[in-house]
C-alpha cells in the first residue's frame, strides 16, 4: 500500500459457517471475482483450534489499492449458521454501521457478535437454495456478498463457471442460487455502501500460467514456492504440517513440470537430511515446515552449518508452544530461528513483509544460501502463508542462484581444500565426482581439507570463517524497508508490516510522521547498517505479534538502540489492526514528546 494513501477505500466482508458449509469456497470465489473486476483484495482464513473441520470464516477486504492488512472493522458478516461462531467472535469486529445477515432458520445469533451495535437481518438461506433447484447455500452468501460489495452478477457467475468441475445440471442450480442471493441484497435497506467497481477490470493470471496480467492472485505459500523455483530450487523434501502444507501441495506439480522432484519424507528429521544430501550433490534444495517441525530440524540445520551445505527452510509460523494453535498466526519462532541451534552456528534468517514479498524474499534466501554455502531460514507466518491476495505482478522475476564450485581439480602438490580459509570465508565447493576433489562433509569439526580435527586452531579458524562469510557480505538495500526520516522510529517485521505501514500513513496524514524500519534480514543483524537507518532517531518502538517481545529482546542484545526502546507486542490469534496501532503509536509518540519537554524544563530549571 502506498504510504501516501492513509486509508484506501475498501469494503470488508466476512463469510462464516460450520465445517462443510463452503465458506472458504465462497470467499475465494468472491476474491477471484473482485480481481477480475479490477479490484485489489486480501482474504484471510480463520477457524477454530482444530486443524480439520469445525467452524470457519473467510475474512475479506476488497478495495481500489493494494491491501496488506485487514481493516479495523467489517462492513458485512454473512453467517450461514451460528455453530460455535462465538469461538472467534473477537476476530469479527463490527461497528454500529455494520450489517450481519444470517439464516432465519439457524437460531439466534451469538450475543458477542451484536455487542458492537451491528444490525442483524435474517433471511431463509437454506430454503432459497433448495427452491432454486438444490443449489449450495454458500452460493446464496456469494451472491449477497458480491452485490453488497458492488460487483456485477455476471462477474460472479463467470467465476463460478470457470472453476466448475461437476455436471451442467448442478451448475445451473448453483447459478440460480447465486442469483437468489444477489437479489436478496437489494431487499436490505440501509446496507453499508459498496465500492465503485471499474467498468473493465485488468483481469488476473496466476504466475506461470499462459495468461498475462499486471496483477496476480495468489497466497503467501504459493508466492514463496514460486520464488523458490524461480531462484533455482529443484528438490524439495518435507513432511506435511499446518500451515505450510499448501506450499508443498503447490510445489509438487510445479516441480514435476520443470524437471524437479518433491519427496514426502517420513518426518521432519528425514526431510532436512534429504535436502542436505541433495544440496551436497549440487541441487538447490528446500523444505517447508512450521514451528514444531523446525524444532525437530535443529540438529540437521546445525549439520548444514558445519558442513557448509546450502539449504533453505521455510517456517510458516503458527501459535505455540508445542501444538499450540495450528491454524492461527503468531511471530513466536523468531528467538528459536536466530539463536536456537547448539554451538556457534551462524545462519541466515529472513522474513518477507507481505504476501507479494514472499516471492522475492524466498528467492533471495535461495540466492544467499547458494552464494554463501549456508542454511537460510525464511520466517513466513500463517497470516501470509494461508491468505490470498490480489497483488501487482513483479516487474521482473528472480534470477537463478549461483554457487561457487571448485574451478579446478586438486593435485598432489596442492590437494583440494574444501574448507579453505579464504578472505571472504566462502570456499570452493566441489561437484561430487570431480576427480581430485573428494572430501568429507559431516558434523565433526575439521581442517581445511575436511579431515576431522579436535585441534583448537582448526576449530577457531572454521568458526571464524563461517561467521565471516555471513557478516562480511554486502546485502544491499534489501535488508529492510526504511521509510521516512522522523526522529521517532517504529521497527517491525513480517506480516505486522502491513498494519504498521497503514497506521503510519494515517498518522502522517494527521501531521504526526514516524519513521518505519521493516526488517527483512534478521540474521546476521548488521549493526552498522541498522545504526545508519536509525541516524537521528531519538526513540524506538518495536511492534511484533508474540507474547514476550522477542524482536525487541533480540535487537537490544545486538544493538545500542537510541533512547529508551519500547515494545508493543501481543500473541496471536488476533492480528493487529491499523486503527488500534494508529492510536497506540500516537499515544507513544506524544508520551515521548511530553517526557522530552519535561526533561528540557528540568535542565533549564
């Protein structure tokens, strides 16, 4: 979202119901129709604590500009039933101007949904679907929601036809059901005003398809998978785990089309060791997991550090600890990612700042891992991974990664030294089978030739080499998004960036500018680079979605932050909203200014 747009014109709708009601299908079709009509949009999935089945809701925000966060409140909630909906009623804020439409035969709406003053209208959803020839009740919701947003009925019908895989009779029944829902919207007086939809949309195409468009519709998991393939990944081994599974499901057929391979391993330990083996063989390799899987991979990642084998591990973070809340987002794996391995084990840790950025940042992780022969961890999260968005197509695709292979074979006078202590810390890596370049790659400390060693000199030399190659690399401007030059700075990372950026735009429009530093490269942290970005800053506030303020603690352990660093943090599952952040950031900024004025008076006195 452009920083100049403090509050893009948008419409927020939630479609909710019990398991099997088809709310996610309705939400995805609505987002697809909005994309075809030329709108931008974001769809976030939410459900109860279970991984499969139960209540669920599709949360959408549609508008005329790119959207990276949900809005403060929903304009419309369409409830196909009320079954257990109160379990995440706090994720569905509706104000006095909001509208709730529910099935008149589904009982009473939970009181928690009505607490904000939203108006309730009940309609016979199921009876209408049955009368239309046995269509699905979620098509009533699709038609009603689409009409309220301002979409054309024909656009909704075209989207339904495009993805239909059943018989013509069932399609006709559901088109009739959709039309019933569309007509219902016209019977609701005083409903929230919809959007002005472009006369002709840009259309949309998925990356890699035969279509072309200035906009793409994809999830963060799909974007990360596409970025990895564009950067050269050709082998993936992984064990399914929520919320990373969709990335693997998308990559499996995509890899097959370009000559790559995806293997479902028996567990996370096997998957990380498989990609280490494939990468040792010269093939850029990746695995994707969530927090519990990342914990199991720790020893394998340490092996990749010691053996200097490039791998990429995408961690789609979820609520923890242990099983935690599998279907909810939380940025609580940061401390483990940057400090969780045993021994001195430098590794790359990156975090995309949006769904669109999942593509570029994952590709960058592959490029960095291959160039520096090191493991790279990518901290995605459930909010971005499982959400879908209409985004601007990238101006160009990532280039394939390059690895420094041994240029010549060794000989008797100068035998091949795999772990040669070079000025950059990066040593030539032999292609397996190259004559004269056989070497041992295991978890034992070793000499420059790879021979296991317990000598203090070898240990110090290799530790320093592994750290130097990461710390001395020139990462350019991609390490963070730095916006503004105000003396008060807000630091964040990952999916909270969208809400923070919109909140700062609102404050800037009110005459209270703040500086934004959205970190993309979390490790190695570059003290001198970060300090330059903080030049002129008097105070820092760190915003993150976890309980303990992990990013604030990490930054304070590595940097001398200016002033009195503060943290604004809370765990999932509730995402930050732009409005609440704007209030909190304004209160912080005014408190800082008041304290500074008080100290100035005391000095003068």
